[in-house]
C-alpha cells in the first residue's frame, strides 16, 4: 500500500494508525480488512487506485498477497481558488506482498 503524494495522508488498517512509519503488518491471506484514508492538514482524499477502485475514504477489502493499493490525496483549495483534485502518481506503488506462500500477506503502510 502506498500514499500519493508522499506525506499527504496515511492509511489506517483495521482502525490502527501506527506511531511510526513505515509500519509493517502480517495478516492471514483472504482476511477482510478495513482501510481508511486519513488526510493530513491541507489535503483531501480523492480515491483508491490499483486493486481497489473507490472514492470512499473507508472501505473493506479481502486481502490477497498480490494486490497494489494506493490512496491518492490532493491539496485543499485555497480561498478564492479552485481545488486541483488530479491524483499525482509518484511511482511509489508497492503492494508489500512477498508472494503467495499460502500462509499470509505481509503489507507495509508507508508515506
């Protein structure tokens, strides 16, 4: 999982916001997990892309080890200006999966 642009927000996994980033999780394959995109000040959430296509900030997804998920954020509009909600791809997409070993999935939440 990744966030774009870098430092624009973070991803809660099952309600957990880690104290430090990057944060690593190991979850059983086929687990249903809750993801929530949380924007930092000055940004708004736009959409999830990759193996999750949604504009809802909180979603449930069944985890498989070969998924790539990115939370895209955009700068908030300034007074008198227009919001530029065009997602920015910084090339940091990373599923964090280590292959399908049948045991579980290693994911990394980072910004």
